[in-house]
C-alpha cells in the first residue's frame, strides 16, 4: 500500500529585477528590429500578452547586450540557485520543519535563456 503524501508548504520567489513590459518591448525593438526581419509581427506579442511586468535575474541593460550561451547560463544558474535556497528556507519555515524532514522537493523554473538578448 502506498504511503500518504502531504504537501506541508508552498513558497514562491522571483528574481530581484522588475522590468516594465513597455521598457522590455522598447529594448526588444532596439535589439531585434535591425536583425530579425519578422520582428514587426513579433512586436504584437509585447502588447497583446497582458503582461505588465517581468522579473529578471539581471537588469534590462545587461539583457540588452549580446551574451553568449555560457554567460547567460551562468547568470541563470546563479540566480536560480539563490532563488531555490530562499524559497526552500521559506517553505521549511512555514511548515515548521527542517530540511532533513523532507523526502521530495518539487520545483519549477522558467527562463528565456535560449533567447539572445531580451
């Protein structure tokens, strides 16, 4: 017979840099309009997505400069690790338990790391 499963706590966290959607759209236009011929069709996504703010591991200025995959991956891993630790501590505190009392951790992380620039 299977053991009972209990979710004792849930916690969330976002990166520290808040990006206004309009600023992101402007930066995307500067970065992509000159190199991506289909950009005008993509631009509508920024106005129609219903997103007001985004959160990022790095400020918009950092994102607007060309970065190779290794540099973007390093930034992601650094931020994701910090967020995981912060969120795990919060969830443990909310549940009133220690890490050694946990059998399984479920985590979700989302990134645009494969996207050059913005």
